[in-house]
C-alpha cells in the first residue's frame, strides 16, 4: 500500500470530532493530497460544510505582496491598548517572572501595541521581575537570565517586531481570507491576539496555556 493509501485508511478510522479538529486546527500543515482526503471525509460523513470553506481559506496562503500590505495596515491601526493612533503599532515580547518560596511563574506575552504602551509595559515587567522574580530557588536562577534577555531584546526590537507580526499574519491566514483585512477586522484580531497569546512556565518547567500555533523559540 502506498503512503497516501495508508493515510486514507487512517482518516477513515478517525472519529468525527478528530476530523473536525484536524480541519479546524491542522489543515495548514497538511499537504495537498491529504487535504483532499480530509475534505472527502467531511463530505462523506456529512459534517458541517463550513469546515471545507475554512480549510480552503486556511490553505490559500497570502502572497508576499498581500503580507507587506497587511503589515503596513497593521502599523497604522489605533493601539488596542490605549485606543490612540499617535505611534505606529509594534509587536514586542514581554517576559515576567514572579516567585514565592516554591511557586515560580515565568510568563512570555507577545503583544501588538503602540510604542508608548509597549515602553510602559516593558517598564512594568522590569519592575515586577526586579522585585518579585527572585523569591524561590528557580526564580533566583531564572531572574538574572530574564533580565539579561530583556536587555538584549532592546537591541533587537525590529527583529522581534517582524517575528511577532509575521506569526500573527500566519496564524490568521484563514480569518483574513474569510473576513477580509479592513481596519475593523484587523483591530478585532489584534485585540484577540493580545488577550490570547501567553506562554506560562511553572515551577516544574511545564509549559501551560500554550495556544495551538504558538511555539517557543
Ligand atoms: Zn497604546
């Protein structure tokens, strides 16, 4: 049996909810042949037809030109935090560490904000880290690392911005295809992204609350 036939057999054995889950969250990573199998299963089982619309939107990747245009539109939106339009929006990473005796919580948040809100949030994270980071064994070891990392990050603002905006565009490809890229849609998606995207690491080193398409790099 060739590989694609094997995949076909596997898909036949999947439950409806697994098929729905793949369609919603993983279609972007599938190659063309497998996408065909997935769509076939959705049709055969009479699952929600919107899943096929979603797969088509997710896999219709934005061109470089579309991405560049989007990038400029994002930069010129009003800030989802302060509501002002005085500075260009930028994507930045905020690391916060809080520890008390045995508890240590290390959080990385990727946010798209205006430069003024970003600066204020950086200062807030810095103060939290300096005052609340040290007070557990793990925090004692981790806090200097985070303070150094944040200092180095100050020199790579543009690189971090490019990474965070690119990730945002990549994650929302399907939404852009279905809902368009007008300012209102973009603003809504950025607000959602800012509330959603958080990587939390607890004392035992487990990562908590990672959303599907976020990766630690
Ligand atoms: Zn702002």
